[in-house]
């Protein structure tokens, strides 16, 4: 990692940030990164350019509470984090973020990105993925991971959930027991189960305080949706 980046353990600490005048450099790189950012599967509407734009917008809001973080590393990692996007069932799914980090490192080096920030970008990309199981060691990696997870929650997260479920051939919900009272959760078979099986676990994994607050708020919204859905669907009783 760059010498100015703080080593992280389980939390993200605040440190003074020395760099100044990042606005112009950020603006210049933002357009270039957006052009590089298209993932392998350009037809996946849950991981398209709008997802990348939302992740960066969320990350920018988290950066406001972490002036110690390097915004250029966060900007690059947000734009390139899904540049290798493998389907959930793909055998190399758990390796996708490492593959994305390697590809991003090559692309950025070829584009003249600051060499001393390449390690930071690559780590933030490889650590963002839930399935990779890599703990973020830098504040930039914490911010990118939180920002990506926030896009799985709330109204947009719900839309992405059902979009992905449709692509995988899952049912909307269990026909007789949508709340999984008398069966194990199965989010491969029933899209509604994904809220409790996976999304409800995300707030506890957030690395920044602002990310955790937003994640809880968006999970509350998802659970309110789930209640309304089940009222309309029928509870099987
Ligand atoms: Fe993502």
C-alpha cells in the first residue's frame, strides 16, 4: 500500500489528509474512468453504468465524513470494481473481484494513473466483494465496500433483487409460506427470501458509521416492503 494510507484492522480510523487540490484531478479522471468502466456482461441491468454511478455517489457521501481517505483511489475503485462481473452461479464467482483488481491495475497503469495509488485501488476492488471474503485494510476499501453494499438495499436494491431473480428463474416468493415460518430460507428458489437470507445481514458488515446508518434505514424500508408484500400475497393461513 501507499505509505500515506493507514493500515486497517476491523474498523476505519480517521487520520488527517495532506493532499490538496484534488478537485481538478478527480474531474479529469472521472470521465476517463467512466469510459473504462463497462463490465464484461454489459447486458446485466443490476451491474450497469448506473450501478457504478450510484456506488460512486454513495462513496462520495461517505468521503465527506472521512477526509483522511484518498478520493482518487475511491473514485477509481468505484468505477472499476465490477469490471469483471461473473453470474452468481459461475464457478469462478468468488475470484471475480481479484480478476477485476488485476484488470483494473493493468488498465490504470496503461492510462498513466498515479503509480503510487495502484495498490490502493487494487485492494479496494478485491475487498469489495461479499463472496471473495477479503477484509478491507484501508479506509478507501472500507468506503468502496460500504458504497457497493448500500446499492443492494433500499428501493434500488429491491429493484436489483427482483431483476436478478428474474434472470436466475427464481419465483417471487414461496406460494404458501412467504415468511419462511416452517421452512429454511431459500433465496435461490424464492426472491423474497433474499431480504432475510442476505440483505438483512449487510448493516452489521458496514465499515463506516455513515454507511451503517444508511444501511439500517434502507433495510427498514425493505422490511416494510416485505410486510406489505406478504399482506397482499397471503401468509398461507
Ligand atoms: Fe457492484
